[in-house]
């Protein structure tokens, strides 16, 4: 007798990571799907067809294959119906994560030094000061009421870090955040709706003006350095604006969710929380385990097969969209022992939460730095930190490729 499919396409309609079928805990569904077929076709929430890869070995194979291309213009020319319409906006389609080959290498090289070990060591004191400032503010909040750690800690930290790095003036940050929220309000098709498109236009215009002002009065920040690269003919204006957008997006909710998802994982595993509190030198290893166990990025961004490709023995025709569900791959029992167990001291933790291959996350050193300082400082400042609601009542959101918390009410003391 043939076994009924565990996840027919209507169930997978939530696959692109949005509300609905994935619910608060997608890992059971991931396991069923991976066990049945680690490479398979699905229909995404907005009706676009795609292939998803949920196995670890298959995921790494896919991410190393140069025939899985990222150029949006190329995909639009070959098969427009697989591309979310909003991606045609120049804000979204001209950065390194939407480029291949030489263009990708050139755009990535330009930012090569930005996240180097030396740079990270140089900004460590500033990140520590930001964390300490946020923790001081938490201490000043009235006792006897739960505190939301998302709005008071996990969100403001990464946002401030990336805006400072880029050189976005403090007074403009609220506006940028609001446009960003509008663009992602309709999670199925970013920037497709009139609101999203208007916000993308506004952001594009704003970034253009900001870069012009950096050009006339450069300062010691990333946007000034990137503006100088345009003048040196290393990239064009559209690539510059799109890269600024990529850094703002990538520097926002990814690290926010690393902190939030990691805290919930610890609250769900009191033995691991106690172990970490007892030995804070384990924090860097714990951060890697948070990334593996419940990483912020559930699946990689858009890729298209430029020709027929075989992944994990499955033939995928040309011009198909392929998404690697990294969060599922990171729980693959074929690679990780006891994958559903949180082990903050796990060794050989070769997760793919930061991707794999040439598009491996450029900002990983920054995310790791922020995670290291944030968890170490928070846990040592508030030894009594604990959730203020039943963990089953915590609400999760799925935005584009991300999974994270809406709020995290806690008792600090
Ligand atoms: C915990 C936090 C983060 C996670 C889990 C994460 C995850 C990822 C993943 C999975 C990719 C590859 C996507 C794909 O192949 O489709 C990626 C790429 C990228 N990330 Fe991150 N990211 C994080 C934080 C950051 C930060 C803080 C920055 C910079 C400010 C950043 C900048 C980038 C850039 C520029 C790329 C594109 C690299 C390329 O195309 O060569 N990320 N990230």
C-alpha cells in the first residue's frame, strides 16, 4: 500500500515561512517532509511553484551548485511567474545576494574588510557599551511588572549597531524602520501592494539623498566608504542603494531573532540555562547551537536552476525556484546526533544557519559578536531572568525567510 504524503501541497502552502500551517513549532513538519522526500516540489503561500530542500547533505550540495543562480533580471527573463513581483524593484534586486559570478564577487569584495576580525575587535567596546546601556535602562524599569525583552533589548541592539555602522542619522532611523515594516507587512509578496511599493520608493529616494549627503560631507562610516567606491567606478548607483538596503535588512531581524529564539530555547531547557549561567565561557558555543536549533533564517533566499540539475538524486528541471530549508537541514538526524536536543556545548556543530558556499553570510562575525556580548551580559546582570508567560503562549511570526518572536515577556529578577 502506498503511504499517503505527509505534507501535501495545500499543507505546504505556508512553506515560504508565513503564518498558518507552520504554526509555533514547524520542526515536526520539517522532519516529516525531510523523511519522506528531502528534495521535493511545493506550492508557496502566494501560489508560486518552488522546490524545497530539507536534507543537510542535499542542502549543502544545492548551495554549492553554480547552476542555482540568483540574478532576478535573469529569472524574470526566463520565467517571471516564479519571482515575487516586488523583487523587480531596483531596491531589492541589485545587491550581492541577488547576483552571480563576477558581479557577486565584485560586490562582496567591496565590503570584504567591513566584517573582518580586526574590525569586529575594534567595534566590540561600542557593542558592549550599547548592551550595557540597554541593560541599565531595563534595571530602571519599575519592579513588579513583566518586561518585554523584544522591544527593550533584542530589537534595539542590532538595529542601533547596523545604523551606526552604516552612518544613518539617529533622527531618520524611525522613518526607515517604519518603511521597512510596511514593506514586510504583506509577508507573501514584499513590496507588491501599493503600500509596500510606496515604502520601497520612499526608502530608495531616502537612501539616494543620504548617500549624496555622504558624498558632499563624508564621515567615518560604511555608506561614505561605499559612496567613494561608486566614484571609483567599482559599483553603480543602483547597486549601491540596493546594497545599503541589503545591509539594513540583513542587519535587522536576523540578529534580533537570534537573541529572542535563543532565549526561548534556553527557557525551554532549564538544565541548559543553568549550565550556561554556571559557565559563561560556553556562550560562543551556545550561540552556534541556538543558530542550529532554531535559527532566525528558516530558508535561503531565491535561487533558480539555470539548467536541469540533480540534487540528492532528484532531477529538477531548468528555470525552477529552489529554496533550501536550512532550519530543517540543521535538524537532519543523518548529520546531527540527537538533532532535536538543545546542547549548548555541542561539538562539530557545522550548521548551515548562515548559508553555505559563495553567499555564506557576510555579517556572520557581527551576528556572533552581538550574540556573544548580549547573552553574556544579560545572563550575568539578571541571574533570576525567567519567562513571565507560559512558553506555549509565546507568539511567533514568519516574515519572508525569518522566524522570530512578537514579544517576550520576562521577569528580570
Ligand atoms: C544571526 C544573524 C544572521 C543570520 C542567521 C544570517 C543568515 C544569512 C544567510 C542564511 C545568508 C545566505 C542566504 C542565501 O544563501 O540565500 C546570509 C547572507 C548574507 N548576510 Fe546574513 N545573517 C545574519 C546576520 C547578518 C548581519 C548582521 C549582516 C550584516 C549587517 C548580514 C549580512 C549578510 C549579507 C550581506 C549576505 C549576502 C552574502 C552574499 O550574497 O555573498 N547578515 N545571511
